[in-house]
C-alpha cells in the first residue's frame, strides 16, 4: 500500500472513530441485556430489514447443506446454537428429523417462533452457552447425540467465554454428532470492517448502527482462535477452511448487492466416547478449503 493511501486510511479512521465510539457508549454494560434489547427492537428481517446478517434469501444455506450432507450424520437431531430469528434453523431443518433453535435472548426466541409458525419438527428455546453446563438439560431432553450448527456466535464472544461455550457444545454432540461452525474472520481492523460494511464519517447504515449500539464488537475468529476455544484434547477437526459470510446490502448503489465478509468454517467432532458418559461426567473446568 502506498504511503498516501495509508495516510488517507488513517484520516478516515480518525473521522469515523468518534461516531462509532459515541454509538458504542450507548451499549448496555451487560452484553446479554444488549442482545435482548437488540432482538426486541427488530421489526423487519431479510433484505431491507433491521438485522445486518439476515440476508433472507438464504444464499449461504447451499454451502452449509453441502457440508452437512458430506460430513454430518443427518439421522441425528440438529441444534442451531445462536439461532436469532431462526433463519438458518428453518433453512437447515429439512435435512434432519428434528431441529431445535436456541439463543440466549428471549426476544430472539419469541421472534423465531413467530417467523417459524407452521414449520414442522422445529422448536425454539433459550440457552446461554457461556454458562457452564447450561446445555446439560437440553442434552438430556434430546436423549442422545445431536449435531450443532453455529453461525456468527464465537466471533462476538469474549475469549474467556469461548471455551465454556465449546464445552456446552461437546455435551450436545456426544460421540456421533458434529459441530459445523461458521464465523466471520475479517482480516483488517475494526474500522476497516465497518468501512467494508458501508460506514463512513458521514453515514452509518441503520442495520450496522443498531449492531454497534446493542451487540458486542466483533473479533477475529479463525484457525488460531478455534484452536484455543476447541482444544485438541477435546476436539478433532474433521474439516476446515474459508467461507463467504453474507450480510444485507449496506452500500447505497443503483443495484444493491449482499455484502461479502471473509469467514472461517470448521467441522468438529468430540473426543467423547458417548453422550451418556458426557452427561454423567463431572463438569469440566492444512491448506484451507474454499467454500
């Protein structure tokens, strides 16, 4: 990058940063309350709606369907962890006998139930993966191993919360289930990321503004972060690589198009012998493929 381009980038950051800081200062001290407030204020979903990452047209689903059919046992139930309004829960449900969407925000579950009315073999409930052993009642209710789909959860968790969430997922998958994880992993700074999504010193798109105000700031989540959250002693990597994460159009152009965010995916299997053993145990304290 030329020196003049670097200086221009620093100048844009200097102008954008105060606006972002002002919005972030309005965020609740309790990030869980922030998520509940966020989903409670959503009035419209899909393209043109309030939710930054809900493209509505399910462009990402074919990628995940392919990975699921190649790598997961679809005779097992699916748990969509961090389901939000249930967009991906509904999109993946036809592949499994039963599907359960879980989210820590009660307002998200309320919205997911409303948008999923009439869908068969689909249910939603609250679950906070950052609480130790929180998944044990759900695992007991399922009564066996399950697959878990996670899109866009770990990159907004604090590093200390990630291993706790991973241990909860391990409780769910047992010996036969697998985790399909997909997270944004934008290579630049937070200001670069915001500009990538249409933010400028003069204008921050409303869906992006809402996310800044109520939800935790995104962090990187790639292979290195996955190794820390899902240690090799507990998890085997079946497959991983890069994936395209989509967001709703943010740039004001004559033909708006979805935003593309570089991401990372991994398919993980627990080293647990069986789910029943995991439930009865004491609480536990390559070249990438392009998708």
